C-alpha cells in the first residue's frame, strides 16, 4: 500500500515539470491518435466488407455527440462515399398505428426473399429527442425481418434537434449503402417536420393511410399528400376491404387536383394488407417503374444532386448552431439574457445581437 502511494506521489510530482514526461506524454498521444486512425480504418474496411456489427458500430460513431469522434466520423464518411449512392431510398410515413412496422416487415421480407435485395431500415423520429427512446424502427415489431441475414434494422437516432437527427440519418444511409445495402427504407411518423426531412433524403416517398379516417383524424397535412409519390391504403382486409376500395377512388380523384410534379410522375393510389402480405409485390413493381422512368428522364439524378445541395446548407446550419450553443461562455450569457428578457430589461433582438457579437469575439 505504502509503496503504491509513494509511487503515485512520485509520478504526480514528476509529470507536469520534467521534459522527459512531457515528451512521453505527447508520444503517447500520437500513439493513441494513430491507433484511433487505425481502428477507424479497420472499421471502414469491415463496413465495406458488409459486416453488420461494424455497420452498427459505425452508425453509433456517427450518432456520437462527442466532438472527439468528429475526425473518425469524417474518415468513415469519406471512405464510404465512393461506395454509396447505389441504392433506392424509400421514405415511408403515416400516423402511428397505420401499420408502418408491419408494412416494412412484409415489404422487406418480400424484397429479400423474392428479389435478393439487401434491405436497411432506418428511422427519423421527431419525438425521440423528447422521449429518449425509439418508437420507430423497432426491432421487436419486425420479428422475421430482423432474423434475415440481408436485413439491417437500426432504431431511431436521438438528438437535440430534428435537423441533427436527420443529418445523422443521412450519414447512416451512406454507411448502409457502402456496406452493400441496395434498398434503404426510412420510416418516419406522420407528424411535424419529419416528413419534409425524410422527403429530402429519399428517392420515393410513400404515404400509408387508413380508410374511413378523415384527414384531420389522421393528422395528415396537405403538404404531405403533395410530397407523396404513392398513397397506400393499408389494412385493406376483412370488413375494411370495401371502405379501402372506396377510399382509393376518392384519393385518386383528390390527387387529380394537385399540380403535376416536375418529374412527370403521377402519384399512384394502391391498397395493401401488410398483415396478410397482400399488395406488396404490386407496390414494388410501381416503385421499380418509378425508378426506371425517373432514371430515364434524368430526374432521379437531378433530385439527388438537389438533395445534396440542400444537405450542404443544412449541415452548415447545424454546425454553426451547435458551435454557437456549445460554447461555455455562450451558455452562461444565454441564461443571463433569458433572465433579462423575463425581467423586461432587454428585447429579444437586442439580446440576440449581444450574444452573436459575443460569440464572434470569443
Ligand atoms: P405503426 O405504428 O404505423 O408502425 O403500426 P404497426 O405496424 O405497429 O401496426 C399497428 C397495428 O395494426 C398492429 O396491431 C398491426 O398488427 C395492425 N396492422 C398492421 N397492418 C395491418 C393490416 O394490413 N391489416 C390489419 N387488419 N391490421 C394491420
């Protein structure tokens, strides 16, 4: 005990001052940095080899809030980018209970079993940053799919902002594609801004609906209908089959009133019973038709380029925001300004100008 105490006391006394220990320290730091780089390169290789455990670890790294991981994430993304882009990205939305998980389970299994596809499922969930949990992309709700060798299911990234979560999801798409997944399903819940985010990172946007529930009830805004490349009325089975057929013709009529899309694609309305795996193959045929026709008229590639431009701006916005809010001085000053607003001592604009000026000076 005494010897150990002595030893630690000695090293404590020695370390800050002796040149030798400073040299040793920086050598150790360089070694640790090299190791980190080596580990990340190994991880990258494993991802490129299609190793799902490595893919999971890679996504965890992408989702990390630790700024120390930024360099590793950059190595991963840069290494994956040349192998990305070779997939069809499909966004799937709809209110809770409409059958998204059941649909993805049926659709994913169909694509793997009948078409030899490799399917990755990711999720953008605006509520997860509040609930700190995943309500989507839930593995337990996709029992068969999760067992498939050619499926990868990743529950929702959580984050401070939807923009942040969406950015991580986008980077995760790149990793999944580099790992050889050729069909990426991105699930989101039909509320708030999340659809717009998912729409901006997918090639095809599918809206799941139920028959017999008014739009207000389903919480679907007009804008989401406009974004949809297809509306699929799910649960078209049993007593619900007739109402589903009626809803189909109503939606068809409604869609006629919408402006024609710039890609010349007329959104389709289809029926499915995810529970009984009905309508699934026709939905895939429709998506294939969409992909072929938009690749022929070049919209597919144009759209991806536009999305990349959008994401460049989005990334800058997110980066600026997080740099600003994460500065300790700003954190303190922000609290002071919030208090000053509460006490009517300043205006929001004055406070904002003060904080932005302060950040510039730091
Ligand atoms: P999510 O919240 O949108 O992911 O919905 P889920 O996939 O969890 O489904 C909600 C409920 O609807 C579950 O009890 C499913 O079994 C049921 N369900 C999903 N698809 C269908 C369908 O096509 N037909 C019927 N009858 N029930 C379905």
